[in-house]
C-alpha cells in the first residue's frame, strides 16, 4: 500500500491557507461565519499536520533516498515540524479568540499564521524538489546507495545540421 503522506500534506496546505484567508475575511468583514470557518479549518489543519509528520516519518524509512537528497530530506522534515507547531499554535489561538469572542490574540494569531504559511511554502517546495529532482518516492527498487541522482544526459549532442541546411 502506498504511503498517504503526499495526499495528507496537500490537505494540510489547503486547510491552513483557507484558515488564514477566512480569518482575514472574518476580521475585516466582522463575519462570524468566516470566523467559524477559520476555526474549523485551523483545527483540521493541525490534525492533518500531525498525520503528515507521522506518515512522513514512516515514508522516510520506506522510500529510496539518494545520498544527494539527504540534506533536503532533513530540511523538509524540520520544516514539517515547524508547520506542525505553527498550525497547532494557530488553532489554539483561534480557539481562544473564538470562544472568548475577543481580538486580544490577534497579533499572535497573525504571527503564527504568517510563520506557518512561510513554513508551508518552504516545506512544499522541498517536497516537490524531493520528488521531481531526486525521484524520492517514485522508484520502488534498490536502496539508498544504489540510486543515483538524476542528471541530464550530456553524452549525446544535438544534430546541428538541421539548422545549417536552410
């Protein structure tokens, strides 16, 4: 069975971004509906982030990782922990703000949201790099030492005669 990490991280990204967007709309429009949507999405993002970290750690032991990608995978893991922490903090602050019907936590909420958003963007970029540059999670055979980093084939030269014939 394939590891669900890729699907879960997309859930985290979507719910966290929606939570922040709804929070901004609720603040400027003074909308209780958007405030509720922010709360629901922030709690969902926090729980999904827990699952993303767990499935990411499980995937790390299952997938082939070229030696050249080890530093990227370590950085991606660290960013995953930052996303987890900031999403939990954002959800907790949103819960306090919503339950007490106050803007007292607004500055901390915005700071946690911004920090989390930056961590999400960086983690997503590195996740994409792991898949598309290094092929992590794509191949199912071999071991770390057997997989070489993808490099372009420079041994074949393009046929330049096609351009010179005209």
